[in-house]
């Protein structure tokens, strides 16, 4: 298929919406006029960025983290609903296909992390990896920035939280076990569906739900605290899976579970609408209206406290169902508390090489 009917297999977004921060727009009008257009469309490009800082303070009171660290911007996983898509516009790219194809690699992330930890004012608050994009996305296999960050965290006894949906985290089980022995890490695995067809079109370059359950089981058996984020729940598409997901993750060893209801802020609304029409045309109206019902008639609500869980009857049914099945499966009975008292800058400065 050509033109507007072309479907990009292996990618979540199917369009490149205009970047609102850019005045100029570039479009392809004649295929024969651009020799390398198709080739560049298919490949993932890595762009190396020298940042001034790597740890960011999170001011939003409802995201469950105080500080975040992201070695990569953009994400090849391609999740259609990803809230991080909008941030790609600050770098001059589209929140759509370019978010999945142009990955910014912060190669100086380990050095910047080390420098940050050595600030005299640092209080050893928990730093969350993947607050924006997945720290174990495919690029990590090549660049190993996340592993280097974990090695530094262990040396400094710095508490770390992690969120991922990639089995590559098992590569770093050795470091995570050492951190866990000192109560310095907690891992959350993202699982929003057990339906393989839905995953393939909605999160095309992620590991399967079966593999994610294996991650939960492997890490929990290794003594690493594991929780699960059922996020985002999409009413009319995946909300019916809540009981099954919570049962499976509890059986795999997860001790905690949280959720969010999908919200489509900024350019994500256009991206998700296009994707939903192309993949589930028979259910589009139902799903779209159910999402709107959770956000006061819109597909997004920016109010703190409301935006993540939504409001209205459908959002309440999701909340009640989630709480019930957490209780039935023994989830969220205890907190995962990390130890902030052990933090110390090593007397002998560690080498990054």
C-alpha cells in the first residue's frame, strides 16, 4: 500500500504529526525525487547528545517519583500511547514515527550521574530510571548506559527505582541482586495486556507479556522487589484484562501493582486516534468515547490527581475492579521501602572505564 494507506509494520505510530515548536514542515511529494527517503524511513538512527545534566527533579505530585534519569530520549519500543512522545518535540523531532526512529543517546550519562551524586547537597533520594523513556529499550543492548548507571549506584549506595517492559533487564540481574541485598532498588514491570495481537500492534518492539511475567518471576526469586504497572488501561480495549493480569503477576511473584487510565495529551491524541482507526475500526467509536468519558468529555485531563486515573463512572469501575483483584491476589499489602542511610561517596574515585 502507498501514501496514506501504507501501514508501517513494526512501528506503533503510523504518522508524523507536525512539531508545534517548528515553523517549517517538510513533506515528501515525489518518491523519485528523494533517493534515500525510503531507506531512512526504515532504519533507526542514533543521535549522540552531550547533556549538561542527567538527573531531573520531578515536580508533578502524582507520578510516584521525585527524581528521574533517562539515558535515552525517544524509544524504539513504539508504544502508541506513550506520554514521552511529546517531549521529543523539544529536540526538534516529531512525536510520531520520529520518536521511534530517531533515538537520542546520552553517552555522557554515567559521568553526569557520578558528578550529580557528588554534590554536597545531595540527600540520596530515590532516583527512578525510565521516568520518561525505557532505559532497557533496544539501544541499551549496544550502548550499556543503564548498566553503567547501576554500577555507579551500587558503588555510591544510591537507591534506585526502575520501570521497564524489556527482558534486557535480566542481563543486569547480578547488579540488581547486590542492590537489593542492601535495600537499594525496586523494579516495576509494565504489563497492560496479555493479548499478544494487541501487544504487537500497540507496543510493536517490546517483549511479549509471557516474557514479562518471566521477568517478574526471575527477579522476585532472586530477592529483588518487583511490582507491576498495569499501564495504561484502555477502556473498551484492555480494561477487561485487569483480573487476569493481576492474577498472573501475583502468581509470578509481584508484591505490588499500580495502574493508570490512558490519557492522550498533546500530539499523542492525533497519533493514537490514527492508530486506533487503522487497527480497530469496528471498535473505534466505542473506545474513543469511553476514553472521553474518563476525562470529562476530552481524551486528556491535565489536572493533578485526576489525569492518571480519570473520573466518571467508567473510571470508577476500573478503580473498583483493580482494587478488588489486588485484594484477592494479595497485592499491595506491604510497601517497598528503600534505605537512604547508606549513601556515601567512595573514598577512592571509581573509574568509568
